[in-house]
């Protein structure tokens, strides 16, 4: 299993969510975050321009089985890109185990949809 963490522009979240659903990645968590990066946002107030290093982003945490890693990353890269500095980052790490709390089931099966 892989944990894919992505930091993206908030303005691209809808497109990213749709792209993930299209490749059957239907479960993930996300947070609004503020960070520092290479991009500097400029603001104009009463005709005076000033910049800030605080950048508003959305942080996604996605855990997928190994066979979904590539399609998930491709969906993120395609849907989150604008071609400008500040599009974000993707990090991938290994997950050694997962458990479904309700049943105690463990392993990759915990990431699959439950049919009732």
C-alpha cells in the first residue's frame, strides 16, 4: 500500500477531486493549510503592492493499494497543474499495514469498497 500526500492550489481542488473519482480513488482526506514556498503572492491594497510568503493550499492524504499508485499520481499531475510556479508537490511513502476499525480486518482489502 502507498500513502500519497499532495499539496495543491485550492483553486484546483474541484478538478483534482473529479480526476481522482474518475480513476476510482473515492476515499481521501484533505485539509486547508498555509505554507511557505517559492511562490510569492502579491496583494494590492489601496494602490500599494505588497507580497506575503504565506501561501494558502489544500493538503490531500490518499492511501491506495500498490496497483493504484501510478493512476493516482497521473490523475493528480494532470488535474493540479497550471504550469506556473506554486502548483504544489506530491510525496509517496509506503504503508506497512491498514485496519478496518469496524471489523478488525487488515491489509489491502480495507481499502476496497464495501458492498452491502
